[in-house]
C-alpha cells in the first residue's frame, strides 16, 4: 500500500498536544488490563452506597502494549450520574487523592466506563476518535478489561478525564475557568448577575466550576450568556466571533448530527464543558459523554434521518442564535458537507469496525456483566457492528446507522445567501529579526474567494495589505487545513507593534473581517535577555546542588543595566510559552551576567529548576515576557549528542551550533575541532511527535537518494519507501500516496538510510 507523509501542523486549536507520554495510557493497539485490589468490605460498601463519591484505598496493576506497572494507594469509587444504579457500573480510579500531587504518565485520574447502554461497548470510543481525527479538542479513549480482586468485571472504555492535566495538553493557556455543564445546562438567561448561574439541580450545580474553585468567579460564563441574550444582528456576529470559538461549536453540533449524539447541549441541555482562556479572553466548548450515539434512542426518533438544522430542541440559545445568522449557518453546512465526505463514507469506517470486532470479541465474550442490564448477548455484540440490527433502545447497528446517515444527509443540506466567513486565525508573535507568518481559514460556498492580510502600526490610520495565497489541502480531515490561506510580513524594527486582521473578499464583493477587533502583535524590543546555551543530554557534565546530572539552559543579559527575572517565562513548548515562570523573589540579572537554569521538572529542589525537561530527541526552548505570550528569544533544535552543548558562537550574538559545554561562562568554541561538524552529521527530526494524521520529516546530511523504513518495536518492518535526492542540510520531505491508517498506534522506529550511513528516530503514532 502506498504511504503518505503530510505536513499537518497545529491540528488542535491550541496547537498539538503537549509532548508527554500520556498517550501510552490510551494506546488502542490492544485491549488493556486494569487489575484492582481493594478490601472486599470497601467494595461492598461502594455497591451499597451507589450515590457516594467516597474514595476507597486500592492498588492498581496496569498493563497494555507499552506499560506493565504497579500503582500503589489509588482511590476507587463509582462514577456517573444516572448510570450508578445499573448492574455494570462505571468506576473512577484516582492517582492523586491518597498520594497528593501524583500523576501517572501525565494523568491523575482514570475514568472506566461500563458502557452498559451499548451492546458493542464501542460507541463512545468511535466518537472520541472522530473528534481526534478532525482536530477537535476532546478526550482520548481506549478499551480495557477490568479485574477487581481477581474477578473479571468486564470490558470497559477508559475515557480521558477533562481536568487541569487535560487542559495542559490541549489548550494554549490552561489556567482559566472550566465548567462541567450537565442537565439542564441550556445557557438560558436567568438574571443580570453571575451569581444567578450558580443554581443547582439534584444537589449539584448545573454549571459546575471544576477549576479555580476558590475564586468561584462566574463572570466569564455570565458574559457568554448575556451576549446570547442581549445581542442581535451584526453585533452578535462581532461579539460572539471575538469571544467564542464559533467554528468549534458548530463542528461540535455537526459531529453530533453525524453520530446521532443527542445526549448533548442541543437536544438535552447536557454533557459538555466550557473553558475560558484567560489570556485570549475566549470560550471553547469541549464534548463529553458519547454512549448514546449511532442509533441508541429512547424517544422514538430516527437519528439517522434527523434534519441537521433542527436536530435538537428549540429554546437552546447557543444553537438558535448561531444558526440564525446566514453566514454561520452556511459555515455549519460546510462543516457537515466536509465531514460527510471525509469521515462518514464506508471506506473511512468499515476497516476500523472490522478491526474492533476482532480485537474486542475475546474480552466481550467473557464479560458476564455486559448481559445483566438489558440481556445483551454475544450475538448482540457482533451483530451490533453491522446492519439490520435492533434490540431494546438500540435501533440501528453501527454500520447501518452510518450508511443511513450518509445517505440521508446530502439531500438535507441547504445553503443561504451569505458572504464569506473567516473562522480561524493563527499568528504567533515573531522573534527578533523574523518575519510574521499568518495562517487563516476562510470559506464561501457560491463564489471564488481571496484573502488579504491587513495591518497597520498601532496608532496609525492607514491600513496596508498583502495577499494570502490559498494553500488548503482538499483531502485533509481537519477542515481548517482544507480551507487554509497563508501569508507573511517581512521583519520589522524591534519594538514595532501592529494591528492585524484578515480580509476575505469574494467575487460578488462581499467581505468579512476577522477578528472583529484587530489582533495586536509586535516584534520584541532590543533583547533584554538572550538564550545563549543549553545541554539536553547531560551524562557526565556538571551536577545540580542535589548532585544530579540534569539538563540545563543558560541566559545572558547582554546589556549594562540589570533585568528583573521575576515573572519571566521559560518553556519547551512554543504553543505554551508561559509554561514555567521564574518565581517571585528570583531577583535581577546584572548586566553582562550569565545565569544557569536546571531543566529537570524538580522545582522543589534548591536553585532555579524549571518545570520541564529538555528532550534529547529535539524540541524547542522559548524565553517569553511576563505576559507568557511575547517571545523574547527562541531556539528550535534537533537530536542531541551526549555531553555536547548547543550555544551561540560567537558568544551571545552568533548562530546556534554544537560546542563544548561552558555553563555560566562565555562560549569560546573550546574543543570544537574534536567534534564532527554539525553539517556533516546524518540526523533525522520529526514533528509533531506524537503525531496523528501527518508528520513532517527533516533530513540533515542526506544529499543523495535515501530510503525510509518504519519498524515496530518488535523489529518488524511495516513500510519502506525511497526518498528523492535533495539538499544536504535541513531539507523537508513530503511523500505522496496512501494514508496513515496502515500504521498501528504506539511507538514506531523511523530509519532513513543513504550512501553515507543512516539515522533513526522513535516517534509515537496516535490513531
């Protein structure tokens, strides 16, 4: 099968997931095994007190393709709302209640859902996979067997918990307010005070604040509801486009239409999260709970035929107001049309359904709890994957529902007369001396379209414009990549501040400006501080005050005046430059002085210890201002050598290159002749890593033809392909044909071989 490598950057609204190893917990290449040991008396108490959230001390043995770990002293309790009194119960396993602050592979809780509603025990998994495929922020999910005290409790779906760790991995600024919204969370007007939206239902808040609980500030939620209630016409478009991820909400509605997901905001006032980004001042909707999908019905509704414009109930202000505007209604139609073509056709679903049926059957066959609530047999399990299936509340088999939805939807789509819409903008603050690159997504259904980048210096009156050529990829499952326009401005003088907008203009002279209030970006002033050197693989070099060989980074103050460090930020993630802040009381760095920061994620130790580690496989190092946004300096680097630093040569001002470590001292190049020149090395870099759906390869030192091979960790070669000849240094390759579905999830080994040798790199594939 031919194979493809596509350049797919920024798949998520906040950028790609933060690099960590939490993907291993949600690997779905095989069924995991969760073995829980708990006092039998405590387990009986849990069953006797179904509504209690009391946690009971337990031990966990976690096993899957990549993990075989004992986790001591976890908390065990039931989870769910209306599902607590069913026979096959759902459980929450907490890693950080009995051991405060603990995370296991970047996660502090596991949600194990019994999926008693679903004879196939896979509907929610398919929905969350779909959200991931189309680049929408949502939980990951995987299957696993649950064993408690040696007894098999059945096949479960582990769904990623939406909490602060989830936000760290998925949004640009993760310190904002997160609301869990359950029935009857209709976003309707209740009064003119934020306090009016702290009302309760069945002993819990309808809009439950799950972060920053001590502040208990509902003003951001109240502002959204007030805009929906008080604003109309073009003012509604301007206000909501500025404050809400409108395209994301419309995509959420569209996925629910495609999957028949009625247990949501639009139909049932239920099951979603709202997150407020405190820096961008913007609200995002995060989906939640997807077992009632793909033909599950309790209301006598054929969800495979339901009209997409009246899919939910009326008196839902968020849906009603968005779809009342022709421009947004057309964008919603465009989203449906795109995902119908790319995600709902049999070729996109049938291989995965066949794979899951084979993979899950052994665990489902012995799951006696699966039969207790609705009498679902093993025949229900297997037949439910196909067509012409009905039993109790499950009116369609998975394939049957998908086929019927794909057949009914095209005849239901309808366009209105409306102009173009720009619905996504990505413009990162530039580095000193760098150009400003801008990417936008824009669409109009009935005319040709062009986009322009508009800018002016802050305080100026005249706008300037530059063309943004269309660079969309028609086959991209992520809509904003299919609708992409890109442009750039040349470097400008240090300290220049610009106002920026994207103008969409169609051949009928209809226009749209986005964002409604111009985005302000600027070039940093003359550098106050400079990243000067780092060591990402410290095997035998200097040690920190605790005696450990840790990664480190070096800052220099190139000026003559001292610079206050308190509140400045250092990060290994360009999408989150405010990752770690210099603590209050750090003080000043004198003019001409050098400062060493240990990058070891051990902030509690003596000295300056950043809350991240540097990757020897290559990543970024970013210094940003107190706002956590304005980038002061940045270096992107590839795979590193043990005990070989990277630094500026000449010191402070020169380009980055390999050199002998000189922590706290000027870089003088001592020992460089003993090192191989960087340009002569054979190196291979990949981004993003982990990846899902596409990968960019950067080859250094491979001047002639080369061969790409991909192996699993058992040494089996999964793919090979010849790469064309190219320049020797830093060339990027894009391979044509095929798709990523042939590759399994998990760790893979990439090897590129050429006449001068080979280079290898491990990457993580998330399907």
